[in-house]
């Protein structure tokens, strides 16, 4: 949208500042989310070998179905 405005247009600076704000806000939210994910992963129990193998086998065998796919 900002590319459609000439650089001398009064709204150009405001729009550029807004786009920067959105960009940096998204980066901050992503960093916080990543931090929470890492924290949860560090605290989570490691699944048993059997559970891990079973979970890996399901997608390969095509045993998972979803309502949006029309199969379930």
C-alpha cells in the first residue's frame, strides 16, 4: 500500500511509521511466543519410545483423518 503513494505525500511518513510498528510488534510477539514454546518444551516429559514410534507411524499409514477433508 505504501508503494502506491508518492514519497512526498503527507500520508507516506505516517504509513511507513505504522508499517514499522506492525513489523516490530509482530517480531516481539513472535519472540515471546518462541520463548514460551522453548520453556514448555524444556519442562515437558520425553515421550516413551513406544509412544514416539506410534505417533510417527500414524501419518505414514494415513490413519489420521480430519473433518475438513471430508473423511471424518
